[in-house]
C-alpha cells in the first residue's frame, strides 16, 4: 500500500497530471500548481523520483517515466468514473421516492 500512501499525499496526483503531456522544469511545474509551496513541490518530486515514477532529464526537466505513464494508464478508469460522477452531481440530486 506504499503506492496509495504516496498518491494520497497532497499534490502528488496533480504533479503526475501536469506531467502527462510533456516534461516541465521546476518553475513551469510550480506555475501550473499555483498554490503549492516550492518546498512541498521539491519534496513530492523527490518522492516520485525515488519511486521511479518521475525522472529528471536535464534541460527537459521533470517527466514521467515508463512506469509513470503506466500508472496514469491504470488510473484512467478512475478518471472516467470521476467524469461520470461529476456529470451526475451537476444535474442535482435525484427526487425522493
């Protein structure tokens, strides 16, 4: 359950989401996650790098590894479910009875 512990930490999933399309340097990533402190971003990136989900590639910046892309693929059904749930919630509660 170490993975769930890591992904449950604040900002971890957001970082993965922001890196889904292209690598980013620290500054770009921080701008995308506007209210995250630099120290928390640095800590989460270190944790994600330690687990092999994110790598640091020189000028390209931080990017998802093969394992990171695989993880996002595994989370895709959860994203689909969340979109269906959000639509249902937007319609409001079902009438009683």
